[in-house]
C-alpha cells in the first residue's frame, strides 16, 4: 500500500460522495452528478514557509471535513482511490459537526 505525504502547505483530500438523488427523489445518473466540493482531510503538510524563514502551521488537521473551491487541486489515484492534492489556500471552510 502506497502512502502520500504532502509537502509544505499542501493537503490531501478525499472527496465525499455526492447525493445520488435529488430532494424530490429523482435518481441522478453518474454523468449528471456534479463533483462534490466537500471532502475529508487525509494528510497535511508541515505548513507554509514564510519570507522570514519561519513556518506557518496549517489551519486544518487530518480528519477535518472541508469545503474547497470548484477547481481546486490536482487529482491523483493511489491504490484505486482518488485523492486531491491542493494548497491549503484552496480550502474555503471547515465543516463543524
């Protein structure tokens, strides 16, 4: 099993599954579904290196459920699972449970 470790201010996100039905009960085919903009943080880098050489700690941590921008990240496939590698700046919010 391969493991990914993000560098610097990058995070690895696993997309959450989108709903297969509308609120009215209509079942959507896979081609009609929008890619979800919500996911779970799988791994977090050490943080951004600032101009003065210090490191800014990440605002998110493993296990956080987050919302990210529409075209965020680079898709990668590891062991038949798809992940997004994105800068922490592409994360818009942490979903509070």
